[in-house]
């Protein structure tokens, strides 16, 4: 979910930038910026999606490394 807060809020000073929030599944805030930049938000979403898609691969690579380490420890 992408939340862009454009309206003024009580106590907000005129001229301050608009906030941007990206909220992930389960309501967790995954990105927050005090300046709304389409380029920055797009870059974050691209990196976030890439990191999430790399998750299983990273897990598998770590498990493989653990196997190598345990074999190396036994051979020493």
C-alpha cells in the first residue's frame, strides 16, 4: 500500500514537504520519507520487490554455505 499525505495537518508549518509512507503486508511500515519524490519511491519499491524475490534464493545459498562449513569443520 502506498500512502501519500498531501493535506495539511494541525501544527504543520506552511512550506514543509509532504510525507510518503509505504506499508507492507500486515500493516508494517517499510518506507517512510518526509519528502515525496516519485523517483525515490519508485526506486524503493523496485529494490523492495527485488529483495523479497531474492529471499528464498538467499536462504538456500545460506543453507548451502552451512553445509560446506560443517563439512570443512569435520575434515579439519
